């Protein structure tokens, strides 16, 4: 490891943050677990990861082949509301129930749509977004 940034210290003393490895890869960690691979796909960069005290890690990663994807714990999120994600936003947040919320560009839409969990929000106040 070249460098590590601690983003949080949980009440049980667990350190969570982002580590820069000697090969230039930038990945999240929780305690002694380094998230440098998700479901067999190598992670080379993580954007603004989110860490919740209940153990959830989430955010946007760049994979070895250059693809960017949302992740939650050890799962890559490739679709939301049944639509394939074309481009995730790096700005995400957690709701109190543990769901991730943010914006994504999905197949069939040119601009970003809001989402909460697995639900796309394509209208607000009865008007199409």
C-alpha cells in the first residue's frame, strides 16, 4: 500500500476508507478487508465511496476494462428498474433504510434519472423528468 485515507471510524473501532495501492489502484477498505475485486471483476478506482455503520459499502467503481459501475457491498449494480445502466453519477447518498439514491443514465433515456434503491423516478409532481 502506498497511501490510505481514513474516511470514518465506526463505534467498534473499525477503520474505513480508501487505499492507494503501489500499482496506482485506488480502492475502498473496511477494517482488514480491501475491496479490490467485486464478483471477479478487478476494481481500479473508486469515486466517493459511502460507508454506513451497519457495514454497507457503496459507490461507483471503475473496473479494469474501464467500465464504471455502481456497487453495494460485493455486488455490481448493472440495472435499475429493469433498465441497463449506461452511466452512473458519482454523487450518491444513503437513505435511513439503507437504500442508495442518486442519478443514472439508463438505456432509453438521454439524461440522468433519479433513483432510490431499484426504483427509477421519471416524474416529479406529475411531470415527466
